[in-house]
């Protein structure tokens, strides 16, 4: 992989004057609140943690702190020098949690067809490790895709987030583009959303749309929060429209975008924050 480490793009743009900041970052400071945070002994300065997480420059982070936009364990902290423990404390900017631990890695992979969603294979077939370089052994993957299914896989060394993204209890929606046998009837969406009888019970989609009709084939988009094996293929086949190609384009708030097949990218600070929100972290 080209690079690893901290999430990518910056998160917040602090501009002076935004929220009544008087220019020195200490606007509206309520002294009692400002000093309410007990410093964590041996902790790291809050603005340093924010900057390392990709929120912005240290100066921009100081302005955010002064503007009262930063919370540590649910408390607004307006003091630049506050020392926090990024390993144990929950830090939010504008309500969005930031990945504060420097050792955390969050990666999106556009998995090609013909690749297993494992990190090794006793039969020597291609696996995701082939696309991740030397960080692969440290990563958990959130969910699976079939060998012949392409598209978005999320990988991370944040076990709690990976678990929640995978577990059906958290109901994270996933979106797929499917190339299916057509023509597609007008009520296919209604059938899928109402529920399709499968041999292991009814399965239903959250959303459906026809993206393109092309003679005897159609491209359809299905969103669902089901985690059962081959679920999209089974639902569409049961409705009379077998799938010849399947691509996952979105997991919760994260989209595949223009990431090319076989390529990886680091998730941005915002994307990681939105994933935390999607699973209640
Ligand atoms: N549904 C499928 O049928 N296959 C996948 O890989 C993912 C969802």
C-alpha cells in the first residue's frame, strides 16, 4: 500500500471570528468551564492530538478549542494546553468523534473479482493481503464479499469499530450495483423492499432503483443491512433476475467513489467519525 497511518483529509476549518472568537482563540471563555478538565498525568496536549488525527494544523485546532467546538469525554474543553489520553478518552469536534489514537489505521480497498476476503489462503488464491502490503496482518476487515464480488472493503486495526460494522445488530446499510438479467419489471423494487422468501427466511432491501436498462440486461442498485451469505445474489435470483456481476459501492457513510480496482486509500478523519456515528460510538 502506498501509505498507511493517520486518516487523510483534514476535518474542520477553523476561521477566526466564526463563532464569536475574538482572535486569540479564547472567545466566550467561561473560566470555570475552561479549567474544568483535569489534566491526564502524562497526557498529550489536546491540540497536538487533534492535529495528529488530521483535524487541521495545531493553530487551527487551537482556534477550534477556543471556539468551544471540542469535547473530551462529553465535556467542552476550551483550554489549549489540556492534556488528554488519546488511548482512553473520546474526543469529538463539532460532535463528530475523531480517531485520536495514532496507531489506528483505516483503509478502503476496491477488491477485484477473484480475490478472497481473507489475509491468506492455503490454496494460494489471491487474498486482500496482496493489495495491502506489510500492514495486512494488523488489520481486521469489516464483513466479507464473495470471491467473484467486487468493490468496497473496509479494513482497520480498530477491532471495536470493525466488529460493529460487521455485526447485524448495528444494521449498517450497504449498497450494491448488480448487473442482472432483464427486462426488469416496474414492481421489482416493491418486491425486494416488501421481502423475498429465501430458504433461510425472508430478506428485504431498504432501497432499490434501476440505474440503467440495456435490452436483456439491467443495472440495478440495492441497499440493505442484511449480512447473510450471497444475500444480494440470492434475493435477485429468487425474484427472477440472476446477477452476473456484483459491486459493493457503499458501506454506511463511506463510498467507493473513484477508487480504482485493486487500489487502497486511507479513510479521512470525517469518514472515520461518520463510521463511529453509524455504529453508535
Ligand atoms: N451479497 C452477495 O450476494 N454477495 C456479496 O459478496 C455480498 C452481498
